[in-house]
């Protein structure tokens, strides 16, 4: 169960009363509500090697680049070239038949700057699984809309916001932004104040306020 | 789904999907209508009384029968996900209320819990229970607004006003709790900012006791009404397999016969402490979706009644600092919002601002099933199906 | 020019009545329609737990006038691509037909509007159906898809329901033995029974069909707000739009008047033939007096002095009506006025009740879908109405030729009609269930649906 309720957190570093008072300072009144943040929270990515991962490794070998667990959630990083078969296997054999979400994350400093992220859910196992594919700028990712029809609009949105092409997508067009819009807003190099000035001028007849 | 040849079915679905999405191209030369007449292209929206906001639907009509459709969305796009990357975790809180603005409390709950998971903290029990009460009230309010507008779409004028009357009572509770009625920003990361006001339990109890009678009133107007049944039964049928394939969640999925509710499957807040049933439908038509939502309102009342019996004492805010720097990593947290699975996928790079916030909007994904549901039906059913999907365009477009 | 003058005088002498009547219709009907709208809004508000118009005048009493002024002053937009002349003409056709059909009606024995022509009912039904031309032409000329679909729906709907309504009217006419409005009412007075009791099925069919003909909910598909924005009226605005609106409400009054005349005893008082029920005569003046008293009671509570005055004015008006209704009862010398004044009261009251039922249905029922509307018309109403006419004819022949008791004969035939209607309902349900089955049918729950 990848999404179980959290196990008990270790107790915080100490209640306000036990805090070592700074020498010379007046004893601070104990704060009732907001004790200090735990310094080293026991959360963060860690390697994962459970049955599920073993099955994937056995079947796809090196195509499974990484298997990590973060906040008790399983993540598989897979090779871009093998996404189609892995998606098919995940859907048919592992029964992750609900594609909750498909999105992307931009890491401009990395060699392959995009992560395409698939959040999956299995009714059979009541478990979630996250598939990640890395794609460089200009590289296209295989569309999974043939496996999970939900992906149709979600991939269009990723294309709209990040400019990632999905090979084999039935209708890869912008979905939220106008078709003629220039630029991909959710890329990190697209500043929050950036706009397609020409589009705004032409279609709205105003000078952009930004 | 255990189908004999899943590959074939999926390919068929994909082909169907590709057809759906290229209406533009097929619009030009239709394969011939019933009487050999030209097809009519009706542009419904973005300004239309019953597209629930600024949805635009291009309908290809053969007479009054729908031969194809295409949804054009994005009129309300505000770039919420981009804004999130430029705000601190706390600052972004109020923004999520503006997505599904008729269920702001639910949105806030999802966001706060997602960030809490990312931080590795947990809200205290008292906060969890109060969150549950308010979220369930919000679910009732959202369903009430759906019921009223859905009935109005189908031509019943009166239920809307009854629904608004009851919704008003819920909004009054919100107002007493945090001062806001619609975009409440009721919760804080780590718990609550405000403790329950003195008569929260009493107000909720009074509402719940009253609501049983009210809901019977709506059912009297609609459930057995011959015209209502004729207008909703067999309209917009979505089979369980299609529903899962299209990714629809929430009452729409349950009406198709899949008993899946995140409150039960992966309990959050204080839902694991309470008893409630997850209603499911059989046929997945508009009438079943109506019945499922009606029953859900009853179950929400049940949860509220249990929750107010025993609100634990204690702090309302967990151990979070003023400066929130979640450790590097990512989390996906989903809750059962009134419209379906509302998920937050947050990536942290260890700074005070989220590196990426992805909001999985239930309305957006559910709307994708619209084309499948609407084909072969009449124009009048189009509005019934838009209504039954219960979309909020603020959330579809974000 | 004495010849011309003489000719004019001659003309006026011959046609003064109809001329005055036409002026009255044109001048008064909009006002009446406006107040019917106000009543509708108030009734709706009351059923929906709210107040309705409250701002213009006390309890919104002057709202119709404000609305009329607003509509007159609004910009009259004619879309660029519309067919100008037809767009311009279409509402006039609708409103003319509606007003013209009122001419043959009689609001009481003394208030014949224009002329009591010997084919009165036929005239009313025929002329009022012409209004559909305005709707179809307007919808076509607007050059909008919504308008076009609305117009098509309206045409199909009228064709389907006019048949049933006509058949229902024939049942009434068989009983009345005449097409002349006055004769029909007098026949009901002579027989001492309203025809609704002799032909209940016909009345029911006429009622349903007349709702559909006037495009009222649950049959308001031509202007279905949630689907077609405003149907054939989508592109109309301002005064032109209000003409359509006027036509709709005038049509409501027309169909209500026809139903009242034919089935509800026209201007007859309830229980007119029962001797000891004479006290019913005193109800109308007492009612008017009561309303006046209530207005006086409410007047001091109005927030603005002007509204207090208006409220008192309304009270005075009601008192005047009460006086008018009471005088023939109290003054033996004025007894000859009773038939006219009280007849008009009862007629208006019955028309009002009929329209109230229209409103009540509108706020209670959802809207039919177009195919369901057609199915109801063709599979149910038309067959039942035809059977009803035939059965009624048989019953009347039994009564006239074979001296069977009238009630026995008509009761038997009505029962027969009802049985056939039940069979039709059953057949329709079966057909519907089969259609549902064919369209996909109840699915089976997913095999691996997971309960959390």
C-alpha cells in the first residue's frame, strides 16, 4: 500500500520547556502553539525494492532506471523509449487501470530537462504508482492515450504548458491557451510576467499591462 | 478490467477518442444525415444559460440529434500552477479556493494536507475533525448547487430556490467560522487558524436535523416525477469500463457502478473514524448520477452528525514553523472533492516556494467524457449531460 | 363633401362597436398581459420561498408599467445578417393573430368584445393558429441556429397538438350543438350542467394541448431557456421582443377563455341551478371588500409615502368593484345589471383559475424533451381524443335516439375512453422500456469494482 496513512512521526526535538536556553538570554516564555520545526524530518526520497519493483525489473531490466520511495509513495523512473510497453504492462498486468493524472516538471539545468509524470491508481490493489519519464528538449514521448484514454486531454495540457510532443497522440493541440499562442508558460524560463504580447494586441486590441 | 482482449478494446477506444477530438475535420463532410440534409453546427457557449460558466461546445447536429461534439475550454485560464511557483506555500493557500469556487473548503483541505504530507507533519486530531465537518458541509453545499442548476437545466424552476435556501444555512456556518462564505480559505497548513466557534456543533446539528426533511422535499419534486425520469433515465450512459478508461471520478464514476471513494479507499482527515456508505448506481445514466448525489448528501449529514458528537479537545495547529521549507522531494495527495478526485502533486526543491504544483482537477477530467456521453442524444440532453457532470469552469481552466 | 361625410357616418354607425372594441383590445390587452406577468411572478415567488417584485410600487404593483416603459425605450437591435423585412414583420403577425382572435370572445353576457359571429369558436381557433407564422418567420429571419431550431420545434408542436385540441373542442361542440359562443353558454345554462362534467376527458385533452399550443412549460420547448437560450426570440430585443411576449400571454387568455366558454360554463355562476345556493352571489362583493380591507391594513406599513398612497388607491379601486358587484344585489331597481356584472366576474375568475393552473404546472414540472413531446402528442393525445369524440357521439346518439339516461350514456362512454387511454399508456411504457433496452440498457457493475 503505497499511500497508507503516515506512521507516527518521531517526537519533535523537544518541547519548549526542554529547549537549552541560550546563555545570557532571558528565559523565553514557552510557546504553546508553534514549537520549532523538526530539524531532520524523516521524509525524502529513498531507494525502493519491493515485489512490484522486482517484477518490473525482471521484466524490463535496464528500462527501469530507478525505483524510489518518497513520502511512502512508489515512483518508477523508466526509459523514454520503453514507455509504451511499460504503460501497456502496467495497465494490463499490474492493473493500474486509472490514470489519475499526467503532468510534467521542468528541470532546465538537467541534461534531459523534462519529467513527464504519470500518477496511476489500481482499484484491484488500492495502491498508487508514479511513472516518470525523462525527456530532453525537442524529444517526443510516446502517447499513452491508447492505454488510458484519459491521457488525451492531459497530454494536450502538458503540450500546451511545456511544449512536450507526444508521438501518436490523436489530436495534439493546445487546450487551455489559444491555438496561436507563442511560448510554453510552465517552463521555468517563461517568466511569470511574460505574455504573448503580439497575440494580446491582435486579439484583444489592448496593450498588455505587463 | 479483465476484458477478453483488452488491446482491441483500448485501440477501439483510442480510435473513438481520436474521432472525437477531430470533429473540426469531420465537420466539413458528414457521412450523410437521416434525410440527406446538411449537418447543422451549433455553437453552444461560451455565453449560454446552461453551460455553467464559459464552456463552449461545438455541436454537430443532424436535425436535433448530436452527431459529434467538441469542447473548447480555457476561457478562464489564469495560470494557477504558474502562480504557485512564485508564491510561498502559505501564500498559495487562498488561490486554490478560486478553482472550484463552489467547493472552496474541499480545495483548501486537499492543498493543506498535501503540503503537510510534504512537510512530514500531521494536523492535530481536533483540527482533523473540524476539517471533516466543514468539508462535508461543503460537499452538501456543492451538491445542492448542482441539484438546483441541474434541475433548472431540465426545466424545473423551483428546486433551485429551495436548494439555495439550504445552501445559505451552510454558508452562514462558514461565515460564522471564518468570516467568508464562498472562498473561505478555512484551513491552514498544519491545522486550523481559527478554533471552532462556540455554537458550531449546535448550528451543524440544527442544519442536519432540518436537512432530512428538506431533502425529502426535493425528492418529492423530482425523484418520482414522470417527466424527470423520462428526461434523465437512459441519458448519457457511461459504462463502468468507459468511466475508468476516461478517468472520471467521484459521483460520476460511482453512478456507473464502481464503488470507489477516496474517503474509504485511502482515508484522510478524520474519515476513518466515521461510518458512512458509498452509494453506487447501476446503469451510469443521468438518473443514477442524480440518485447517487442525493444519497451522498444524506451520507454527508450522517458523517457530520457523528463528527459533532465528539470533537476532541486539544491544539488546532500542528508543529509547523512560520517559514516552511519542505525537504526535497515530491508528493501526490488526492481527496474526494464533491466533483471527484482532487489531487495535488507538489514538488519541493527545499525552498520556501514550491518548485511545481500540479492540480489534478476532477472537472477537467470528467468533462473529457462528455463527448462519449452526448453522442446520439438530442440537444435537450446536451444540457442535461453538462449538468450531470457537475463541472465548474474555474476548475476546468484553472 | 357631404357625400363623403355621410359615407363616413354610415360606416361609423355600422361598425362603431367593432372599432371601439378593437381600440379597447389594443389599448387594454398589453396592460392585462403585463399584470398577468406580475401575477405569475408573484405566484412563482410564493411557491419558491421568496418575495418576487417588491420595489416598484407596493408589492411590485407598478412593475408591469415600469417594464413596459423599459421595453419601449430599449434599443431595437436587428442583426446585420437577418432578413430585415421579415424580421420586422414577424412579431406583428404573432401579436395581430392573438389580438384578432380575441374579437369573437365574450366576457359575460353583456361584454361581447366585437361581434357574436355564428362560427365564433372556429374563428378563434383558426385565427389564433395563425400566430405560428410569426414564430416560424421570426425564427427563420433571425439567421441564428437557436432561433431556427426554436421555430421548427414550434411548428411541429403546433401541428401535433392543434389536432388533439381540435378534437377535444369537437366534443364540446357536440354537446353544445353550436359554434356560436353565446349559444354554447346558454346551452350549458339550459342543461344545468357544465360540459366539463359531461366530457371530462375532452377537457383534460384540451387543457394539455392548450398548454402546448401556447408554448408554456412543461411544453415550452420552442423557447426552452436552458437549451435554446430563448428559442425563436433569441435575436429579438426591446419592443419587438415584448410583442412576442404579449402574443404569448394574449394566447393564454384566448385558450383560457375558450376552455371557460366551452367546458366551464362561461359566465355562469357555480351552482346556478341550485336554489339554496343563492348566497354564492354575495361572495364576489365580499371578496372585493376583503381585498380592499387588506390593502387599507397594509397601507401604513409601506416604506414610502407614495407607496402608501398607491396602496390606498388600490383599496379604493377594490371598494369600487365591490360596490359595483353589490349594487345589483341590494338595489332591486338595478337588478337588470346583475347578469352582466356578475357574469363578467365569474368569467374572469374562471379564466384566472385556468391560467393559474398553467402557472402552477410551470413551476412544478421539468420540461419535456422534443421526442417525448411528440410521442405524447401522437401516441397518446391524438388517439385518445379521436376515441373520445367517437365515444361521445355514440353516447349522445344513445341518449337522443334511445332515451338512455344522459349521465349513464356519457359515463359509460367516458369509462370506455379511459380504458383505452390506460391501454395506450401501458403500450407507451412498454415501447419506452424497449427503446431504453436497445439504447444500451442497464449495464452490469464492473467485475472488479473495488469497495475501499
